[in-house]
């Protein structure tokens, strides 16, 4: 099936060029002239969307405001979003990435780099979709179908650490907050997250740091999972595998990009076997999940 891409651009010549280029490369393309029209297009869309490419400087609704609207839409907040703009100063690019977009491509367009970026994002998106399906399938097979977050617990933010043990497999090491009360076993949650991601990526995928956002439909929560390893001859295979996960009632795709940076920081400490304060890192994640949009603030 051809990937479906929404392209938002107010210059008709660039819009036509992008549409022809993407369709020639086996993509299905829908277009809009500005953010306002795009929101209407999305509201009427019946198909699954794989990627959004948007200009920034547009009439009616610019790219920043369009991005803000999409990032708060539960239907599309996990769709990769790329800015394509003539605003090419380091400050513009830094601001765009600070907002949480998946990538920032500057005009004029280098077609080879453009297509490599597009198909890289689409491939990753499909991999994430398969992992989501696999993990939810695993939860169902284990009978883990209780709702983890009832209406009164929509403020849940839970940070967990899981290590690989050569004897027992995935092992929950610690979590925060410590006083959290759940109807579902936290050990079961962590085990299935670990097994599900490894089942899709393969045993050797953990050689390098990797993060993924997962929707646990059976539990009514989102989870951002980050796994990595470091050399340790005392473990099988000569390395120690580990996983961190942040579980919350909702994690948007755009929040997950900021969350990944914090996990990279944490993983750097972990590899050096330095002590780390779980409450301190939980507070960093809390700030990301509770902070209002930079655009609307």
C-alpha cells in the first residue's frame, strides 16, 4: 500500500513539484494551501496518514499554528511532522526543532536528501505501528486487559527501569513514584513492554540506544520505551541490556521527541554506572508532559 502524505504549501509551483515528485516515488499525496485548509482536510480524512510536510510562512494559518493544532489532536499527534521552509537561519531551525517537529528541511530542496528523509520517517513510522500491534497482541494473550488509568487517574506519570537478567529475563529494578497503586501488575507491564519491543527489533537491536512511543490500548495509556546496552563481560553476550520507560495517560508524538533527549542523558549516566536520581528525572518528564505549547504560551 502506498504511504499517504499530506503536503501543506502556499506556493502553487512548489506544491505541484512536491506532489509530482512524491507520486512518482510511489506515494499517495493530498495537498492544502495553508494550515486552516489542512485542518479541514484532516477532519474529513478517512484513511490512515503516514506523514505531514508543512511550510511555515502561509496565510490564514501558518505552519507553527498548524503544527500546534495537530500536536493536540489525538487522531494525528503521532504522525511524523516535517517543516519545509525557506526560513533557514540556525535560529529558525532551532526553534522549529524545539517545538518538537520530527525534522526541518530547508528550501531550495535537494531532491535526493528530501526523499531520503521522507522515506526514512515513513519506514520508522511503519515499524512503530507494527511494534504497537505486537505489544498489544502480547498483552491480550496474557490476559492483561484491565484499564490501568481510570478517569480519576488521568494524571499518571510513571518512570520505570528494567534490566535483562540472564536467569529470569526482564527484571523490574525500580520505579517512581514509589507509592503508586495500580490494579495491573507493574512487573507484567514492564515484562511485556520489554519482550514486545525486542520481539520486533530483534535481540541485537539493543546494541545502540533506541526509543519508541507505544499506545497500550488494553491499558488506556501511552508508554515511551528507551532501551540500550553497555559492555559488561559478566553478562551473557558480553553486554548488559536495559530499558527505561515512561508511562502516562497520554504522551504525544511531539512530547516523545523531548522525552527521548532526557532518556539519552539518563542512559549516558547509566552506561558510566554512575548513580542517578530517579525522582530528578521523573521531574524532568513531568515538566515536558505538563508544559503548555511554546506556540500558544
